[in-house]
């Protein structure tokens, strides 16, 4: 199979021509595609009219049934591309697993499932099941026994379910590997090979990846049939993000510089990327000691703690998330204003992946990177990679350190009851708004997991809301709640 030559030529030429000539891929509309009317109508109701670059390149090939390799960073619209493809060929009357989507982390799997469900709203009775490790497998087996059309999961749990004979893929026609590069980085290669050996040979395979290392090419050559290639050049992605670089003297100066930049962008939600787990903990601790609203997120955390941290960040109860690259996979933050590279990443492709967390949905983003003289070689490599000159910017005035960091607008209540207790968002809204002191306008994002529910409340009313739950009942039952 020969696709390597095509990869670097046609797709890249198209991408760079679009960028240099100023032609916008948003001129391509979903209405030009041969999608089911139910999908077209739903896209219109969601306000999805123009395709992103990766969607415009990949969707026509996906809809034609071809195997596709799509390279583009987070936020480029990859989920909608493969989601629409598998939904367009779905037979809702056949209550069997027809598509399998593999994701590197639980967070990304849940994000992908949510997006597919949103795209599927116009089609009646589409069932999407999400499976992952860190939670009891028994409940996931029970869900699968009841039937599903689409299964989204992490490689380890999918492999476990296949080994137990609990996942029937005899009717599967589409296999999706989402963020395949990260699955390899996390050591899933052998697990992926075992899963691929278990799926039907006659299928469409879609491989989505932010980067294209040798390991991905080897997998593609093994599992795909004459794949077509869709590639969005880095310059297209990074043009939406204002990038600034700041020279620091040492590690102590690095943390102070970060504080200055956060104070200069007071109240904005931001992610600080660190290269190691230890750095993420140290930086988060340093920020919290200085009064900033910050939380660490890394792969060694227990799943419950990771869930809670992500919930608090996504609902606006924490302003700054200090994360490692692997832990940050699957972040679903629509209004992320700012990204920091506390240390420059070791791989060039990771840089564009990180800054792709901001500047989504056509909005302008901002990325700030800190580096020492000893890291100048990485800056030089980035200059070549991005084809742009990098000059250090001036830090904000040190007098900003005399200011107090802005506190988050929301607080989070955790209720000890969730999906298994059949709690719904409306139940929590009703319990909290029974009295006149709290209205629906005072409540933010409500997220219900298996055994816990999280409610964002305006910070000044958080203690009152907690008292309201402690003294009242939800669906006739008493549930414990606490402020986190």
C-alpha cells in the first residue's frame, strides 16, 4: 500500500495554498454534503453551517466509505467529522454495535460520546455507550447486554470486554482511532493490535491524530486499505492564536512570571501545561499559596479526583488548571481564553496541540510560553517548524504582584447521588430553587456522574445552597452534600 507520497503532497499543498491565498475553508457548507436529512436539520438547529478545514477535507472521503487518515490538532472539528460519518451510515433499526471509537482517556471518551449524541439528536433511538477503566466493569456489561449502536471506549476496557465475550462486534462496520498518537504514547500499541485482530476485516477505518509519528504510520499501513489523507497544516491552526514568548532567568523567576501573566489576564480561564507530574503539583501548589484559584491534573491521580478537578474547572469554580499533556486529553472547555507552556514541550507537534486548546470555534486565542536561555534550541526549532520569527515579549510590570488574584465566580456542590440513584439535573434545580433566595439564574453547570452529582452555584450563595440541600429532600430522599 502506498500512501506516504500522497500525504506530503496533495493534502499539504491544498492546506498551505488555503492559508497563503487567504481562502477560507469555512466557505464550504454542510449542506453541500450527502448527509441524511435528519443530520442536516440537526446541524442547522445547532448552528453548524460551515465546515472547519479538517471537516471539509475529510468528510467527503468518509461519507464515500473510504479509509481516512486525518491529521489536525484538538479543536479542529475532528469529532464532528467522524461522528457525522458513522451516524450517516447507521441503521437505527438494527440494535447492534455498528461503530467502535477508541480514545486514549476516559475524559476524551466521554467528550466524544457527548458530541456524537448531540449530532444524533435528529435520529430516533440512537444509543451510544461509553466504557472505560477505573469504574466497575459489571455495570458496563449490563449496559452492553441491553444493546447499543455505537461504543466509545478506552483500549484497555474494550480489550477487557472483548476478552469476557461481553462486546459483540460482528455487525461493526466502522472503526475509529481518535488521538491515535496519544494512545501510542500511553503504551496501548499491543492492546490496539489485539482489538484490531478482533474486529471484522471488512470495515471502514478512520484514524485521527494530532501528530503523525512513525508508530502511527506503521499501524496505518497494517490496518487500513488505501487510505485517503486529510491534513491541516500547522500554520492554519496556529494563525487563530496570538503567541507570546517570555525569557525567564531561572525556575523561581519562571513561577513569578506565570503569576504576573495570570494577574495581567485576571479572571480568565487558563491551562498551564507542564512536562511532568511533579511540575504540575509544584506549580499548582505555588499558585494556590499565592492566592490563585488553581488545581493540578495529572495521570497519577485517582479517577474520582480527576473527575472532580475537571468538573470544577469546566463549571468555572477553578480558574487555572495545571496539567500534564496526557491528563489534559479530552478537556471540553468551550471558552478557554489562555494557554501557558510552563516549560516548552520536548516534541514540536505537542506545542501546536497544546495551543490548539484555545482559539476554538473561530475565536482568537492566546498562548504564552516561558523559556530559559538553556532552552533556546527549542525556540529555534519552533521557529523553523512554524515558519515564523520568535522574539521574546516584555512581561507585565512586577507591581502587579501587589494585587490579589480574582476569585472564581462559581463554587461547586457535590451531592452523593448520581445516575445510579436516578438523579436528573431538573431534580437538583428544583431542590435548590424551592425558596426565593436562589433562582435558576444563580446556578451554573450541572454534571451527573454514576454516584455523584456536581452543581455550580454563584459563590456568594454557595453556603445557602448547601444548607438548602441539607435541610430538604430530592425526589423524596435525603442526600448528603458538601462544598468542594
